[in-house]
């Protein structure tokens, strides 16, 4: 009995540092792949802070149904979002190609691909992400800065889902993969504690 208990303790002592190291590599992959779109700060082993460059683009996505194309428009005016990894539903993380050209709806032809990749991140049921948002109109009408948070309408809010944009599709895929792995590792680590 003592030998089996000793074996379990040894295994756990070896697994925990590996999990932390693997989480660190996933965090670094997310930081590197998101660098051209914003920054990521690791708050602790279970939480990251994402700060997209402002203003984020207005994203348009064509939806073709019964031969007709309709457009859905998204904007995520995020100054920052706190992401507790255990609150992310890894099955709902996904990529969509979107258009950021304001004239895309007029020039679109079926089969055209968007110029930007949007990675959508949603929380598990009942969980929300704490965000700091800005007023898009106020921000776009400001002259050269620096400006106070009040000048661009900064406010706290909570959301169930948000989108991050990437001009580089491969960077979006690297980010998405690293985030999914980090979420799974953080959830597994939380279960062991």
C-alpha cells in the first residue's frame, strides 16, 4: 500500500511541472501569434488578459441560404478582456473568414473569401468574461493622443462571447490551437487541485 501511494505521489510531482511548462508554451504561442493584433498578458496559470489594438475592425460575414446572400456584421469594441481559461468552452472556439472592406457587400461574388480571420471565443454556460469596452465613434473621432479613457468612452461590461481578428490566417489557427490546449490544461489542472 505504501509503495503504491509513493508511486502516485511521484507521478503527480512529475506531471504538475510538465503541465505548468506546457501551459507556459501555449501562452507564448498565443502571445506570438496575436502580436500583430494586440497583446496578451498572463495574469496567472489560469487567467489571461487580452488587449486588442483599438479600434477593432467592423467585420462582415456573408451567409448564403437558398441562393440568397445576406450579411451579418460584427464589431467587438474591446479595450481588454479577462479570460479565466476554465470559463472558456473549448468546443465553441472557432474561426470564420470575414470581410473588413466597407464595400465588400456590394462587390461580393459567391466564393469570395474574407480578408481577415475572426476567432470566436465563448464561455461555458453561465460564465461571462469581464471586459473593458470603448465607444467606437468617440475613438475614431479623436485626434492624435494621448487621451483619457473617458475621452473614448471606456466602460466595464461583461460578455458571454467575443471575437478576435487576425489578418494572418495561419496566426489565427496557431492562436486557436494554443488557446484550446491551454483551456484543456487549465481545466485538468483545476480538477487535480
